[in-house]
C-alpha cells in the first residue's frame, strides 16, 4: 500500500511540474482541471462584481454558445464548469472583422476551472459541446471581475 501511495504522489508532483503551476492559491476543483497560463491566472482579492450561475441542458452532439463576455486585457472572468462525465468540450472565441480568434479550446473535460483574461478588447463567446453518447446537464458558474460584462445568449 505504501509503494502505491508513493507512486501516486510522484505522478501528482510530476503533473504539477508539467502544467507550469506557479504556486498560486487558487482553489482546486479536482479532477481534470484546465489551468490558464502561469502569471496570468490571477483573480483579484476582492469578491467578484457579479456571479452568473446556470445549468446548461445538452443533448448528444449539442454545440451551444451560452453567453458572451465583453472585456479587455485588464478584465477577468473565472469560469467553472462541471459535467457528469469527461465529455464536455469548450472554447472561447471572438469574431473580429468577420474572422474568428480562438482564445482557448479544450476537449473532453469533466471539471473546468479557467481564468479568462481576454487577449484584446472584444466580445468573446463561450461555446460548449457535448461529445458524449448521452444527454447531460453542465453546471456553469462565471465570476466577473474588473469591468468584464456577461450577456446570456
């Protein structure tokens, strides 16, 4: 049993080193958590200005833009999502000048905790996709900081 504990601990430490964890004090959502780039994932000490919470019902192969965030490099949003299985994929993107700019894209997650700092001033879309074989409900929480604005779609 002790050998297995040491092995699990070693793998966990390797995982922390590989993801570039900067030793911040953010809470851990557990499971397969998406992390923002080191040095960027800083949420102010002040409580969020606004918190959005919703349950997103998704059928098999659904792709849903659940809302937009409008902000720039001085704004932040903490996005927390929980799915019943690791089949949630998501991206945050914008459409400047008719094109598409993708800020982040992750596939097949069950738990997501992501601090979004827009790379430029724009309206950014949060898109979710159910890549699983059954319908599911995704629990979504978005904490807005600084001047970030949310609009449900």
